[in-house]
C-alpha cells in the first residue's frame, strides 16, 4: 500500500517537477545572460572558478535542508552544524595531516548524534521543528566555542589540496556536490525507503494509517541532513584556510531559499534535488552579480530574502485564482465606468 501511495504521489507530481526544474533553469539562464551584459566580470572564468566551490557547498547544504522540508519540517541548526564540522577538522588536526581522517570520523559521529537528537525532539516528542532545531543550534554553538575558544586554526594541507584542486578544469568541490546529488536522487527515486519517505512527507496521517513508521522516517530526515551539513563544513574547511566558528551563519537563509526556489513545497512531499542544486548555482551567481555591482553586504542579504519571497510566491500562490479575481475586478471597474459615461435621463 505504501508503494502504491508513493507511485500515486510520483504521477501526480510530474507537472510540479517539470515546473520547478524549468523555472529554475530559465531563471539561471536569464541571470547569466544579464550578468554577461551588465557585469561581465561576474562571469569571467576566474570569477566562475571561485564561485563554483561555494555553490557546491550551498547545494550540499540545500539538499540536506530539502530532506527535512520534505517531511514538512525545517532545520535551523544548519549554521551550528556546518560550523562545528569546520572547527573539528581544523582544531583537532591543528595542521597535522595524519590526524585529518580521525577528525573527519569525529565530525561524522557528532553529526549523527545531533541528527538523532533533532529526530527525537521533532519525530518522537513532537516539538515544533523551529523551536527544537533552534535550541539545538544554540547547543552546537556552545560546543563550537568550547572547542575552538574563538581562535581559528589552519586547515591541513591535504584537505586544502583535495577540495581546492581541479579535475578536468573543474574544482573538486563540484564533484562532491554531484556525488551528493546522485546519492540523494538514488535514495528518493530508486529505493523503497525513499518512496515511503516522500509518501510520509505528502501526508503523515495517511502514511500512519497505512502502517508506515512515520517517526522513524522523520528522524531519518534530520540525521541525513546533519551528515550533509557535516560534509559541507568539511569542504568549507578546505576552501578557507582559517575557518572560524561562525562559517555556517551564511548558509541558514540560503539553504531554505534554494529549496524553495527549486520548487520543493514547504508543506512537505516530493523533493526536487536536481532543481535544488541548480537553484544553489543561481543564488551563488546572483551573489556574484550584486557583488560586481558594488552592492553592500546588507543589501545582498536583502536580495537573498527577496529571492526566497519570490520563490514562495511562484510555487504557493494560486495564480489562476488570482487572475480570476483580477479579471472580475477589472470587469466591475469597466462596468462602472460605462454606467458613469451613459447620459442621464
């Protein structure tokens, strides 16, 4: 029964997938054309090479957030989780390459613990996701400050070389993002657990009646998201030579924005991972564009917020109903004008 529900969800979402992917593809193409016309420096090869690693990191974070949003939740512990991973893989090795692998395992272990905590708070205790993950984020920043003592450490040369090197002229970080995308797509589209995962997101009550383990799947979303945030934090530690304890702050709003711009509903259900990754490229290039125009950081944040608002409007507003209301208002206005123009008896 669960598989039939997932199949029905998939069939009913084909238009949504096409709309989300098409919208973000067209938007990205238009943005790059605008950049080439108005600010050519923002699409120069060197600029794009510098943008790709950050777009890849945002894509990975966005995929993690998407898994949570699919379950009609939201994860505000993104910034703390990303910062914790970056701090662990720099503070523990302190430049010693031989300690890098153990540091990565420690970061992964920490992410599993945090994911289980979020999953327990939201899935089992039924706490509001905003409150639960915001509290977890505060806890994570306490751990970050306890580990780093507010002092940035140099990343190891092996991690820096792995992340910043290029293969076939493409930064390696892009291949990490591609591998993550393929893994998420395979999980959601090709596994029974993934199909059930989407069914639960579409309607947890119906899935519960069907006998699916709703709380376990909701917990899985938070655990998977934390693993992806950790990967993003490790990549940040490779891109930036001295990451501080607040590196994750820049990914909270964008992580939600790319999910929304990609067409995944904030109410849960079917996720659009490919569109989410493309939206990460769009948002990263948009940041490069406004930066090339000399816009201040505060205004750049407002641009991101505007992109999020536009994304919500595109996918949530009932445009057909809005057009009907506008036509009715226009018709009423015309009728009144015609009546006013008629000569009085």
